C-alpha cells in the first residue's frame, strides 16, 4: 500500500504533496546533465503526465540523497521507512516533517540544486554518482 493511501489527515496530505513537488523539481535538475533515464522519470513527475502526483520513490529518493550527504545513517533510514509504512497518520507526518527538516538543512549547507554552480562540491559529487545510490531497490518502502 502506497504512502498516500494511508494518509487521511489533510495537513499530512498537503505536506506530502508539497514535499513531493519540491523534491521532484530539484531531482529533475540534479539528473539533467548526469543521467538521462532518471531525468526522464523526474520529467514525468514535474512537467509530464504525472506532474503534481505523489509517489513513494520521490520521498525515498530524497532520503537516499540525505543519506549520501551524511544527514541520515542506516538506522535512521530504517526507522523513517517504518514510520512511512505505519498505519498511524502521526508517524507518517513525523517522518515527512523529518525529511522536510533535513532537506532544509541540506539546502542551507549545500545549496539547492538549480545548476552545478549553485551547490557545494560534495553535492556535485553526489549528483555525478546519482544512479549508484538512487536505485529501484533503495526507493521502495513496504511493510515487512
């Protein structure tokens, strides 16, 4: 069951939609000159037929970027994934707020990726290796 299927609270749903939109736009820019396959996927969620839609992989891609840049470790990643698959709306909200907060911290320290000149050298390296840590397996969230 997708994250959006378990969100019943308007505040959480709006947070999820806004977060997905911002993440998709930035990840589209990250992959623009680096990975055409991922860039096309992000295009579909920013300007294509899925524009404005939410998807689990969007939030998970940001979590993987946060992990790559050192804002999350394996344990924190696992805990956040568990919260995202919870049937408790409060857990989902807390996980989404955590992603939002960590993303804001990342942007403050490394910049928001609009082009390669707008971010830190560490972020440039993360962009160049995007396909290595953003994978189909790393962007799935499911109950175990």
